[in-house]
């Protein structure tokens, strides 16, 4: 060895246990700390007592080293879709069922839900992290099939779609609540029936619409006819009323003339123009006029012979 070179560091045998002890302490401390991300919550499982009560929120949580560990659950909104091209662990995609008439129905369904954060310890004890495959997917398939079987095929693709969604949601809510889950929504993305049945239903609906149109036309024609009858009856009543009025007027006028002969002279005089000075009357006529009174007014009365 060259005198000027430093001697290599020597490893003292007594430092090995200290190093191992320090590493062990660091490992224990590290294993007792769990970081729970946002949108998640944890439950603590103890090797001595099982699942501990209480829920650990997001952030740092501490557990007993070696005998406890935290299991994390997603508390955000989750979504499960059963549809064509999206197979689950059992290799199944869209839900297949039968309508009330026994026709094949295929349903694409999306279910939105979340775990109940306050019931995570019970969820972990009863279901565990695999609740999607043990509860959610099987129950969605079962309830959709049951509800589809309560409706006719024509109703499923037309007027009763929302009723199907509501009934599926009601039944799933009961099941999810018992299993510490919260249902948010059931979305029927698509309901399919055989093409031949769909065509027959469409033709039937078209025929029913045509019948309804004809009924509406007949009703309108009937209403129009009734309106014309009412108008005619009104006009007839009005004509009768006018005739009665004229008859009564004539009767009253005749009665007045019979009771007052002077009215005849007055009426004739009113009809004669003021400038007429001569009145030609038949010589053999029966006169109602007082010729003397006319002569006194300066007029000339001449009896014309036939």
C-alpha cells in the first residue's frame, strides 16, 4: 500500500443490528400510515377483531402496524352499463328478456349508483370490494327482466318506456338499500324487439291513427250538421216571430181604422202631395173623403164620368 493513500473504511460488525433495527422501525412506521385519496373512504380491518367500526375519510390515516390495514372504497358516482359490446365477467352483454306476450326483448341499460359512505364497515363485512359482480350486475339483470315481463311489446317501445324505468328503479332501490348502496338513476338506453313484430306494431298503429282521423272527421261533420240545424231552426223561429209581429200589427191597424174612420181620410191626405189642387174621383164611387172639407182648403174636386 502506498503510504500516501488513505486506508479504506472498515465496516464494524456492531453497526449491522442497528442498521437493521432502524430499517425495521422505518418499515413499521411506513406501513402504519395510509394515504386515502379524494373521492375514497376506508375501513380498517384488524387481524385481532375483524372490521373496526367507523369510516376513515380522505387524507392520512394511521393503523396498528402488522395487525391492521385499511381497505379503500370509491365513494364517487359509479356507472354500470349492460349493453351490446360491453360484456361483464360472465361474458354477458345486453339484457335479454320476454315481454308480456312472450316476445324476445333486448334491453341496453345503464345504472348509476354509489356506495353509502356511512355503511362502509357493513358493506365490507357482507360483500367486500367485489360488490359489482356479486350484487349490482346480477340484480340489474334480474329486475329488468322481471319488469319487462309485465308490459306488452308495443308498450315497451312506445308509451310505457318511462314506466319501465320507474319500476326498475323502485325495485333496485329496495335491493341496493339492503346492500348498503345508493341508487342514483336507471337509464334505458335502448329496447329492441324482433323486426317483424316492430313492423306489425307500426302498421297497427298507423291503421289506428287513420281510424281516429276518420272518427274526427265524422265528428266534425256531425257538429257542422248540428250547427246548421240550429241555425235553420233559429231562422225559422225568427221568421215565425216576424210573421206573428206583422199579423198582430195589421190586426191592430185594421182595428184602429174600424174604430176611427177619420184615420182613412188622414192617411189619404198624407199621401197626397201638398201641391195637388184637383182630385179626380169616379162619379159612381163610394167616397170616404169629406169633399166639403177638401173644398174648404182651396182644392178642386171633379167627378169624372166613366
